[in-house]
C-alpha cells in the first residue's frame, strides 16, 4: 500500500524504527470527524477503536473482539490483525529493542503503559504527526455553534454542578482540575455542540480552580455572545493558548484524568506542579442521572420505540415483496426516526446486518458488502438516536421466516441471559462483573460465548457509550441509583448469523431496594423464541415487558399497526 510506504520513508528522518497510530484524535472522543480519522486513512479500518503499529518490515492492527472480523475484512491484506486483550502490542515488541515514534497529543501515558510498556522498546514523542505529512485532505470546518440545554432538559443547573467540583477539590486539597474529556465539559456547564458526528460534543478543555475560576478553552467562533451571558464566572479562551496558560502555572496541585489527559498535557503539568489524582470525578457524577433526566430519557425511548417498531413491522411486511438491502433498510429506519421533531441525529452508525453479516459485531454495510434481506435469514439491527432530552441504543434480531431450530435455541438462551440481567438483584456492592456472569450462563451451558461486554453506560443527550460502570467481565464499579446501562448479550457465528437483544435499563430504587427498570420500548422477536425453554418467571417478565411496550406505543400507531403491535406484544 503506497501510503504505508510513504509513512515508512519518514522513519529515517525521525530516526525511528516504527510508528503507532490510534483511532482517537486529541479529544479522545469515540466518534471523530472523518478528517481526523488517521487510523482509517492508513489501514482502511472503519471501527471506533483500535491501534496500528507500523514497523519497517511488518504492519499490525490491534482491535478488540467487536471488530476482529471487520478488521480482517477491511485491513487484512496489509496488516496482521490482532485481538485485544488476547495479545498486546508489547507482546509483539517483547524481544525487540526499537525506537517507536508517536504523537503525544493522541496518547495518554496510561494507554502507552498498558499497550506498549512491557517491552524493551523506547518511545519517542514527535512534534509533528507523521500521518498528516502524507495525508492530503480537505479539513471541513465545523461552524456549528455551542448551545445551552433548555431548562426543561437540565437535570441540574450548572452552578450546582460547579459547586460539586469545588467541594471535591477542597476535599482532595487540590488547586486545579483540568478537564480534558469534552463530554465532561458539556455535562458541567449544560452545554452541547456538534463537533462529532454522533454525539452533541463541544470540543473543549476546562481548567477550574478551588476558588471557582473557570477557563473554557475552545474554538471561540463557536461561542455566541448569548452563550457567554449565561456564565458569569467562565472565561472563554482560544484553545490554542491552553498550552501557554498551563505552562505558566507553578507549584500547584492538580487533578487530571488518566484516560483523557494526553501525554503532551500531562508532561506540561508535571513539569512544574504535582498531580494528586488521575481520575476526573465528573465521570461518576455524570453517570448518576437525576430524576428529571430519567423522566426525559423515558420520553425519548417512547419516541424511539415508535419509530423502530414501525420499522420492524415494515421489514417483516416487505422484505420478500421488494428488494430491501442492508443500506436501504438503515435509511428507511432513519426516515422513521426523523419524522419525530425531537429527533436530532443518530447516536452511532446503524448496524444493519442480515445473514452472515450479522455475525460481524460492529458491522457497517458498504457497497461491496451490501446484502439483500432474504427469506430464512435472521436480521440484526443495532441503532439509536439523539433526542433533545435523551440518547437511545437498542438492538433487535428478527426472523425473516427463519425456522432453524438451532438458531431458535441460541436466541432463546440469549433472551434468558437478557432476562437474568434485567431481573438481577442489585445489592450494595453489586458490580458489572457479577452481572456479566448471569448474562452468559445459558450460552455457556452449550459451550458458547460472545466477544464483547454485556452492557455499557449511556449518556444524557451525550455519548452513547460512557463509563465508569459497565456490565463486563472485569468491571468492578458498583451500581448506584440513577445509572443507565445497556443489557445486550448476544452470539455470533462466523459467516452464518448474529444474534443480539439489547435494551437500555436504569437502576431504580423501590420498596425492595435497587432494581433494574427497562427504558427501551420495542417488542422482542417472539418468532425466534422456544417458549417451553423459558421458565415461569422468564415468561412473566417477557409478558409484563410487552404489556408495558404496548401501553406506551399503541397511541402512536395506526389501526393496522396497532393490530400488529397487539400480536407482537401478546402473551406467550
């Protein structure tokens, strides 16, 4: 590949033996503008997470289990694809003594340490990005201005949130918190923007001190006079001078975040100051939604449920009457969503995969892979929307007149795992790792499993994936009232089919303590269930869920759609 060879030619000038390229840009957001997607440029890989390690004689692409098949399809010709965490870059470099270059703006010290640290290689921060030197691209200037959430969409006023941070700084005896995650800045000030395609993120940094002095670094062209008037104590500054201001601070105590503060900024702060803590407390504050936010999110899920349910009815009615492809299907779903005036844009690229394409966990249909929906396939659609008061994420797997007993058996086991999560008894110290075991139990009975976590946190009109909590094998964060998490067990058989059932749920306190309650309002495919494999409690859960779905959606359906909904939500 010509562009890889061009990159390698620069190695001699920089006196390096290799170069590493991450998916992220300097703001460490999950979804980045196309003109910042350097990993895609160099490797053709379109997934949301990964690293390229390019050496003089070998190229490696590291992805997690969600993307292994996709990466091999897209990049396998020029890169050896390796699945994280089964093998790390440091394992590849173990017995080598190389000098590896990297852009210090795009890595944290933690990420370098985890993935590259356990080797004899040395790492050289470069002042220029080598990919940018060979990439002739047009940078599309984003002119969308930042905006305040309307009062009815705020769970808490920004001043109350600022007070939390000030109190936190005082408890930790720290002078400054440097907030480098743009979504945390959005949460703190109730500001949103459109600097990324799928999340209302305002690219920015915030420096806040214990005396409540706040500096907001960003593209000043995106800050209107009206927005400035909303904040008496916030100084809006050009993002280019952030380096200068941080450099001038000396002999102070800082809190930064290990996952979003770049190697570059951490070095600046560490040079003249002391870092007390490497965790931004906003991640935890943000994860616990207020009552107003939960109520608003419920509305967004009803709106979204109407759109997705109508879409699924349309698919079932038409897939064997007209040509429907994965791409045309996802466009149809988008059209259903945008009929609602509260819908803003998608929360992530729609995964629309039928038959064998459903086995690619984070599949993205292209012209080359675009498959027609066919009889006897099963079809997986994972999608979500950003509404002005909520973020949605839901997956449904539906039968296209499929009668395969093995597929039905596996689907039923995935459903049993889904119900086990939904019914999980949350105790004081319940973590995601405990819940994850319950989700996989019924698949593991027949030797099956899936290569992704069971659930991720979800933002409030923010990122569709957020932490710190998750339902996964290693997550030890305890669940608290107000936390939202996805519930999405699945199973994927290479070149054959994929199954996933995903609802968003939240932690609710009732008379018995903390329990999960569903947010997602979309029928679950009954044509793929083997009813006799469900016990009484599981049947009751499914029937109760469908009663709730029917009650929330029926008013928005036509007479014909209402009849279909009644059938889809009938008891088993």
